[in-house]
C-alpha cells in the first residue's frame, strides 16, 4: 500500500463557487502560473505518485456553496484518478481544508474523532485545549484553526489503523509591521504550535496505549533551521511527536544530534534575495508496531530524487503544482 501527504498551494482557487474546476489562462494563486497550468501539473503529480490514499493539505474549501468532497471527487473524475473517493473531517474557516482522496478498492475510511470536547488532557480536535504554555500559573486556551482529521481505516487485506491528518500552526510572523512585532508574533506562533503538537501527541499516546497502530501525516510546519527562535524552546513540534512513540526517518535524521544534509519537502521563493528557502515540513510518522511492515519513505523532490530529476515533465509539474512536494510511504498493510 502507498500512502501520501501533499500540500497543494492555493488548490481552492482552482474551483468556482459551485466546485466546478476552472481551467483557463487566468492566474492561479501561484506566481506566474495560470489555473490551467496548475490544474494540469497537479493531475500529473497525483498520477505519477499513484498512491492508494493521499492526504490533501490545503484542500478545496467547504462553505455556503462549496464542498471539499465534491470538488475533489470531480477533480479525480476529470483526470481518471483511481483515488476517486474523498473524505474530510471538521471543516474550518481558512479555505484550507484537510481531506483524504483514496481508492475504495484498496481501503475503507471513516471520520472517527476521539476524545471528549470537554476533556482536560486530550479533547476532541474541534474543542479547546487548556495548557500553561509559559509557566505563569495561568492556563492558555488553544484551538486548531485547522482541526486534524482523525480516521478509522481498514484495508481490504483486513489491517486496521488510525490515520491522523494534520496541518499545524505556521510559525511565520504574517502581518508584522516591524522587527519587534515580528519577534513577538514568531514566538507566540511557535508556542501555539508546540501546544498543538502536545495535543496531538496525547491523542497518539492514547491510541498506542490501546494497541492501535497509528499513522500521522501532513504539514507540521516545523523543521530544523526555520527561524532564529527555535533554541528558546526545549523541543520542536516534530520532536514532541517522535517522543510520543512515532517514527519518520526524515524527522529522526533532521532532528538528530548530528544532522547531515538537511532534507526538504518545500521550496519557497525569496524574491528580494533572488533565492529559495528549502525546508523539511511534511512528514509521514508511524507507530513502532508498523515498523515491522517494511515501510519505505520517499520525498518526491524535483531536484533531489533521481527519478523526478530525470523526468523533465514530472520535474516541471512538481515545481508548477505547489511549493510543497509529496511524501509517500510504501508499507505492507
């Protein structure tokens, strides 16, 4: 079985108010990329990775007239993707939903959120999480702007596992008008992100304690060297999740005591500098009991993955479709 996570930038912009795909020469949300070009690139990437289930991060919107599931299923039908079924969890107000595209001939999945909304330890993901973030004896109330999607999955071979799709708080100081404000926002965002990671880790620990295999995947918005404030805190969000009993070789390598060449799943332009920032943000983490299932991870990086680099059409599609690249996990389930 192949699982994937893929953050598709500005995917929502490619659909009209009734979820019809827009394939024309108007600009998409991506710089110098038309909607038609992005639509075609996304379809080529999804076809190439050929996953049995794909977590779409920043999926099309659900709102008054729009529906994420309908939009994704229409996209899959338009391009003949075998992942023709879509499923989502809690809708949010950001126009960036979390959803799963999957092949129903390979697995079944249902939204199955756990935890009491009023729980003090690990509430349901659409609730409030109370934690003292700065040791001032005052509880902070944390919410997910994008509540994680928690699914119960069963493969047609009979394997069952918990799948949690996540998109954690960004640490970027969006909206800052000065250096001091940027520092304040960056620190506040990192604290909130760490709280979200703790919340997630407690849910993971509950499942592991009940002998339920867990796969957590998505954009954790955290990786080594992303900002100058990471050393103010004892652990990163990724390390918190690894310490909960999860494993991802990319995360383990990057956050080890002597990291080698830093891996990358995203590439962001720095227009003022004429350069790009590369970052490890996207992960597929598995519980220890799944490590015996011959897992193999792959980052579909257009310049660092040999097969992607030597296929010009795929390489260009990866660069056109999004500022993130897919991560896949092949595992015997």
